[in-house]
C-alpha cells in the first residue's frame, strides 16, 4: 500500500482561467480529494500559483502570509471601474512627459507601509456578499483603507504610454489598486494592463510547472513527480527535531520543551526527518499549531 502523498505544486497559471479552475483541473489530474491554492490570481493574470495537495492543504494559511513579487504593465492615462484595462473606462487623460527619474521618484513614495482602499471588484465580503457581486449589480459600498507593505518597487521599462514595474510586497496587496494609485500620483491616472506573479515565498516562476504541461497532463504521475514536500511552504522557519517520546506528546497536542532559540513558527520533525507539522515556540516551549500525518522521511527543505 502506497503511503499518502501530499505536497505543493507551483504552477505557472495561464490567462483566462480562475485560480479555482486550476485547482479543479489538478484535482482531477492527480485524482485527489483535497487540493487548494495558496493565493488567488485574477483570471487574466499569469504566474506562480502554488497548489497544495492532500495533507499540505492544512498549510494554506501560511502560504497566504508569504511575501510575493510581481511584474506589472501599467497603462497610463486611463481610469477604469475595475482598476485594470478589462473594466469600463471612466476617464481618459493626457499623459505628461515623464522621465524615468520622475517616475522612479513617485514609485519611491509607495515603498514601505502604505494605505490601500480595497477595490470594489474584489473577493472581500460585505454583509454576506462578495464586493465584486455588489459592483456587478451597479452598487458600491464604503471600504476602509488597509495597511499593506511594499518592500520594493522599481521601474523596469517605459514605452508607448505604458510602464513596467517590479513589485515586492507583503500579503493583502492589490496590484490593480497600486497601479491606479501610482497613476493618480503621476497626474494622469492608470490601469493595470498585464500582470505576472514571479514569486510566492520560496516558489519562483523558474521552477513552476508550465501551464501547457498542466493542460496536457494525461498521466498524473508526471505531475506528482514535480510536487515539493509540504514543509517547502515553511522553508524560512527554524526546524525542531523531537525524540520518540516527544513525538507522541506533540501529536497528542501537548507542548514540548525545546531549545530556547528564538520565538515564532517552527517546522517540527521526528528523529527520522518526517515532517510532523507546525509549532509555535515561546520561551523554550513548542506548542502544536497545525499537525500533519507524518510523511515518509525525506531531505529537509532548508532556508535559502
């Protein structure tokens, strides 16, 4: 009997499909009951979409907390209701002559902790409905600004009334809203034209399964071989190894005394290097937070 298989499959999502549709396709190809994604991409956006399979779905909240990188093409001089070029045009404006240094100076103003008003065309809830459902019905509601972190923002190219920017950001950042806000700061308005997510935490575009391979997968085993172990989602967290007695206690929800080497999330393993789950270390004590059925022993994923 084969041991249960689980892991994370970074996919380079193609355009024109929702994140849920990607999950459904892979659930059929891999013949698994449990699968989910680690961070929604808009249908027309492409790039890294980590798919969690089997027991690894328990780690979904931690993927949502990872930082991300994007390459965004921003069209200047146009304002739309969706903040991207697929929406209804609300205004067109003349684009002033903008030097690369002037654009870079504006981009610098958005680095750090910034306030964003979530777009109406988003999946946030309001009184039991998604905001995009309200927006499609012609409605609007007041949204409170949210604080997000932009780690880095750089101009990559400028041509034909569009600029290409690279964004390194924390969780909860709306790139469409960032594009619109940058456009307002430049004095001409802007809308997102194209978006590629190039990284989610440790998962980069260069290691993601090409969308064509996902679409053409007739044999799920080829995809299974591309799965990364569940602990890949926590590669930057310190590791704690337990002895046999500690393993039994940990798996029964009991806290374990461990080396007091900093506080925070830790990856927990047994003495054979099987990943047991996630713990929280406080003052030399590790408390179980999320348990997985132990996977077969394998090399650990170490911090980059």
